[in-house]
C-alpha cells in the first residue's frame, strides 16, 4: 500500500509514532490500542504509523460508528460485502470468510487491521476480532476514546498482553507552538500560541478550527513573517457546533449545572451544589467537564475555557436571567470570588437588568484590578446619567491607560479635573494617573513629578507614620516609583523600607517591597535583594494578591534580576513557564518571551536570542502596553549583529531609534547598552567604548552602580583596557556572581595573572554567560601565549570551543585564525582532515620539507606543538 493516509503537516509526537510502529511491527497476532479523548489526534497518529509500515504490510481499515453498532458484526460488514445472510448467522462460516478475505488482501504480507472508533464495535464484532488476533491472521491497531467502553472480548486482548496500550493526550504548549508554526508556515508569538493553547486545551481538532477562525477574522495576523495576536479570539459556527455536539448527551440537570458554572466562570463548590443537583455536579466532574480547584473555599469551573465561552454564548436571554436569579437567591451572604462577581454583573447587563452606578463602578474597579480593562470600560459605559462620578472617571482613565489608549485617557482626566468632586482618595488616584500618563509621554515626561505635587507627595525621607491614610501612602509610593522610573535611586531606600514594613495595605507593601528590591539590586546590594526576593515570591503566591499587582511585581523583579546579573533566578523564573488564561497571562507570555531573548543576548547566544526576540518584536509592534518594544528592538539589533546579519541589525536599530513613548531609565539604559554593543560589531569599537563609559558615568550619578558595572565590563571587553582599574573598583562595590566575574577579570588583566582569568572564566561558565566566557578565554589565551604557559593556553582554548558551541557557532577563534596565511590555513585544514605530510605535499605539488616548514610556522603562531592541539584549536 503506497497511498498517504496523513493530511497536512504532521508535527511532534515522533516518539509515539515510533512506539506504535514497533507495536504493530511485531509478529502477527498482536498489536496496539490507542486511547485518548476525542480530537487529540489519535487517528492521525495511527495513519502516520500505518503510512510508514505500509511497505511491509497490507493495511485494512474498518470504522466503528453508532449507525452500525446495533448490527451483528456491524463494523466488519464492510469486509464481507456480497456475503450471503447465512454467513452472518453462523460464526464458523463468518470467521472462514473473514480469514479468506483478509488473507487475499494481504497477498502474502502481514495484514494490519486498523479499527477506528473501536468503542462502537458490537459484542460479536469484538469476539471476531479477538479470534483473528489469537489465530495470527491479523495484527490489530485499534483506536478508542475510553478503554472501559470497549467490549470485553477486545479488552481481554489488552489484559492478556496481546495489545500494547498507548495513551494519547492533548498537545502541551511547546507542541502547540510547533504545530501552529507548521500549519502557518512561519513562527508564532508566544502570546498567540498561549491564547490558542489555552482556548483549545491542546486539542488538535479544536486547535485547527480555532486557527482558521482567527486567520479569517484577522485576530491572528502576519507581522513581518511572524504570526501574532491582534485581538480577542473569536469562535466560528463550526467551533460552536463541535463544542455543543459534545454536550448533546447530557441530562437536563447536568446541562443546568454546566450552564450555571459557565455563566459564573468561577463559583464556590458549595454554592453550585446548593443551586443545582449534587449528582449532576459529580457526574460532570467524572466526565471531565467541570474541575474543582483546591482553594479555600474550593472553586468550581468549566474545565475548558472555550467550552465555557461557547456555552455562555448559547444560553438564551430568558434562560440566562433564570440562572442568574437562581444563583443570586442561593448566594445569600455567601462570598463569591471576584471573577464570579464580574461574570454575574456582565450577565445582568446581557439580560438588560438595570444596575445602579455604585454596583457598576465597583465592578469596574474590580475588573481593573483583575487586569480586565475591557470589561471595566463596558461596565462604566452602562453607568446611568451623562455626568459620571469622579470614581467612575478614575476607573475609566485607568482602563484606557491599560489598553494603550493614552489620548482618550488624557481627555477623561481633563474632564475629571474640570468637574471636581469625589472623595479625597479619588483626587489622589487622579493625580497618580495624570503622573503615569505624563511619564509615558515623549513630550511631557519631565512634568510627571509636578502632577503628584501636594500633601503626601514626598519622594524621600523616613516614610509614612503608623495610621497614615491610604491616599497619602499611595501618593508617597507613586513619588518613589517615579524616582526609580527616572533613574533617581539615591535616597529612596528609607521611604521604600518604611512603606514595605508599615504600609497601610498589603498591595502597597508588596509594591513597595518590589521597588525596594530593584533599588537594592541596582545599587549593588544583590545579596540583600535576593533575600528580599524570596520573601516577595512567597507573598505573591497568596490568593488575595490581585493580578495587576502580581504582574507589576513579577516584571520589576525579573527586570532587576536580568540587568544586575542574577541570572540563576532568571532561569528559575523562566522555567516556571507561562500562565493560562486571561489578559494578564497573555501579557506575561509576551514579557517572558522578551526576557528570555534579552537573557540570551546578554549571554552572547545570538541564535537562541533571536528565536525569542524575533516573535516578541513582532507581537510588541501590535500590542505593547508596557513600552517594551524599545528594549526588544535594541536587543534584537545586537543579536542580529552577532549573527552577522548586518542589514537586519540596522533595521532593528533604526526601529529602536524611532520608538515612541518613554520607558523607565533602567529599560532605556539597558536598550542603549545593546544598541551600543551592536554598533561595535557593525561600525567602530572605539566609539562604542566611549559611549559605554559615558553611560556608565550617568549610571554612577543615579546610584545605579550595578548598571555602571555592566556598562564598564562591556567597554573593557571591547578592548578599552584603560578602564580596567575602574572596572575593578566598581566590582568591589557590587555583590553577586557577575561582580565576582568582573573583579577577577579586571584583576587578571591588570596584574597579568592568567590564574585569576581562569577563575573568572569558570565563574562565567557556571553562570552560562558564554559571551563573557569567550572574551575571558581569548584574553587568557593571549596572555598564556605571551608567557609560553601551554597548560593555561590549552585550558583557555577548551573553554573557547565550549563557548563557541553554546553560542550557536559565533566565531570566538577568529583572532587566532586571522594570523595564519592562506597557505598555512590550507595546510592546517588538510592536517585536520587527517592527511599525512607526504599526502599534503603531493596535493600542493611541493616538497615534504616545505609542508614541514608551514607546520613549524603554524605551531609557532598558535603556540602549540602537535597535530592534536591544532585540531583542538581549529575544531570549531
């Protein structure tokens, strides 16, 4: 059989295919059974394996279905078309006919009988299959959704060890990303992959339908060769039909329970049990449609977010209102989670229920704190009356800023300032929002501090006293945040520490703690910062921490980890991976992809950096709520320069210069660092060194000595040896592994001490800073060549080769190779290939003595003594 069974790109799961091929390739009378829920790609896997096995076997396919499950031998009747009725009435005759038919199709080859949808086989059909397997007539490959639903005769083949069970689950996020890239023919951003993976739960069937719907609706768009998320996912009629079809067999009580859970999004389990049938809830859990989260109290949700969204969209208004009233009646004084409150408020709007302004403003405030600004704007639009209260304007401006509509936010703030009114806390919130709007503006960022002017706006000092009101604490925190945003780290530690330990709310204390961590880390106190980070990480796990606070704190922690060289923590944070559903998590997915790319750029690994930066840049061109495109384009420009892609590097650097908005000083300083390193690769190293030192001076003025250390290390690594002493001095002022590397590197260069350089090299290797390790190894090799220290030279070259391999082939040995002439390079290449001196002489048409002369010069230039060392030096 030569026809291809599989359609479209087949991605991943190679190990499963190999396992399946092995199972069906054994002696006749055995086989495999694939088990997994509908839509996970069981049939595609089976067809792929059969396609590869078809050269050695004849494949016969039958399909179980509800249409034939009521007939005796229903699924097998397709093999016996034209047989007389008495054949189906006498098992002996039927088995003879089946055996004869299958042997004829095999024509001497092994026969693989592929049974799709095996749970639809009838008892007699399952018994006939068992007999065919035991007799060795066929090798069986069966596919089913649930093994317990398979008939006993077929089940016994597995129990007796004749069938290998292979379980097939949904795609994980990495498999989903690969699948999307294969079907789209281009990479996808992590935010796009995350959204589609979460909506489909990794189910390939739903994933395929979702992908087509997004492409058609242009919520997924091609941005310069990368597919990115450009809007909220939509559901096509085909998706709705497929999801609803899976619910067709539910009882009325099960449907009510599922609709209630879908409508509320998240509900205390006890409340759902009170408002619906307990047995129905248990049944839905067993069927995998509901999941109970281990929280206090336990919360219940529809297991797949796509299923919940489709169900909500299919509930008629009257039915929706009935379910809502039932829930409201059951609630009484029960506490409902925030997401449930939002869902019920949204449901009320859908049912045209008139809600008062206070309820809507409260819901909008909650939506903003849950990072659902679009929901907040929807609630605020329903507030009755033309003149909205000050509290409503505060939440509206905050939501507009969150979605990047800064001009609209400015109009709202201007209206609020003209209208006046509201509480003292409302006035404080408006001042803070005005300041944040100004600091994000290219033109007005210098006026951000004046927007905070007034009582309680101090940036420095001992901080608030016990009993200070929330508005005063918020203003003080905003002033401290602005100081850090503008790179003014000196003298803000005391105020932050007081807010962290005595702030009037948990949210204020957590945000102050994160800013204190950044201040300590950037000021060189990495040891204190790391200890504080442990405490903050524990606090972030608390369920009461709001999503917008969690995102802000995580972003601040990671940015400081990254820029100050605490890369072990970066690796751990990135390994924790992406989240699941929600706007905040999709924003976090893009941030994670950017951070991972920047981390690899710091480490000098161009290939791996671009693997993350390219899709991150494309996604940020479409949605960039945090102003991260500036850093992304600069880091990508450097990575392209390292990879030798000059034109692409120049394109990224041009985009970096055109980036609008205004990022924090730390982000801008980091972006300039990468842009300057790129210019060193593309143009002048001398000019790049001057710029890096000037940037280091600016960092020193701001108290950011960790950033000063990073910038000075770059200058010295580019050849600015006149700055070695300053590098050593600044390294003494900093803590952590990166400072230790810089101190050993600078001391080794200053004292011509290869031992110190080797220790720096070992520390850089442990930190996986392969770019720095390569530079240190090259300096060590140069020093060892001058002193004739062959052992050190040998060790340094080993490190060089290892760094080159980890950096994706970046040429770290070009300095050695360039000192050889073209003729010497030709001889060296022949030596590496294993040719003898006589063979090389014959090839070059010269004498053996001439070849020996070339080798003598090569050995002298590279400070080596053998062919083995030559292979080692030039291996990469």
